[in-house]
């Protein structure tokens, strides 16, 4: 599971010109579910996001989303599974089938909500427009495999 985590001043997602999810200060999560991802990956992703210290206090990155009582906007993004090693057109064979991906994406959002966070979501499988004000900018990549956070250098293995 690949998640792009962006610290935002605000963010919203629209479908057909209607806002379906929005937050003020918090984190925008673009979640890509890959073949082989499991419920353990979704749970680990949510736990790590809730604990990540990406907000300033005494240090530039000292407080978590839980500490600041911010919101999470969780948006599915299968294109994170793109493979561009061959040619110029992305290959999405690493992306999980929608029947598998949707429940895992929803599990990330549900686990964050169960942790007491305000959670808004996009609409799985829809063509969405995402607007955000990236605060910092702060953007990190979180990769989880077999229920464990994986170093970026090993994520492609």
C-alpha cells in the first residue's frame, strides 16, 4: 500500500462539481492499493498516519494529526501503482482489483476515524477533482508491505 501524505491548510475533493469531502488543517492522504495488500497494511497505514509528527510546535515537525486535532481527507488513487519502466504509457497491473482495493481504502479511513480523527473521503472509482493548500510544503511517501512500514529504497523490490 502506497500513501502520499500531504500536510494541508485545507483540502477538498469534488465529484461532478459537488464537494464530497473537505477538511481544514490536517492531512490529505492519497491511498494506492496494490495487489497483495491486506487488512494489516491498511491498519498499519492508519496507525502510522495518526502518529506521524508532521506539524510544528517546538520543532518544525513535532506534533501529530492527533495532537493538533486536525482532519484527514482520504482519497483513493490507484495511479500510485503505476509502472513506467517500459515505454511511456503507465502500466497499472500492480494495482489491486477494485473489489479488493475499495474495502482496504475504506479500512484506512475507518481506522483513522476509530482513532478519534475527523475523516472525510473521496468517492472510490469516481473521477475526482482534488484541491489543496499544501502547508510547508510537506509531502511524504508511506509504503506498507506485509503489515510493516518499508523504507523507500526497498519499496520497489
